[in-house]
C-alpha cells in the first residue's frame, strides 16, 4: 500500500485543484448573475452640478416653508 501513496497524493492534489477551479467558476458565474441584476450605475455628475441641485432643493424647501407660514398668518388674520 505504501508504494501507491505518491500516486494517491497526486490524485488527491489534482482533485483538490479541479474542485477549486470548479468552485471558482461557480462563484464567478454567481457574481456575474448578481451583477446583471443590479440597476445601472447612476450618471456621474460634477460636484458643481450636485451643489447647484442641492441649492435649488434648499431654495424650494425654504419657499415651501414660507408659503405654509404665510397661509397660517393669513388664516390667523382672517379669524
């Protein structure tokens, strides 16, 4: 039996390498399938464009708050 040990070791090593390759292929396939299900990445916008959008949103929110406050004041004046 000892005379076959090098052969058994070689077969075991080759089997492990083949199993690793198969596992790597399966993991690669899973990663590709998951990546295909992801939504497309958002468009890259410059920092200036992001800042402009943020300022616009802030101004809109401030105007909305002013409108609400004005409506409350008008309602109070009418009563």
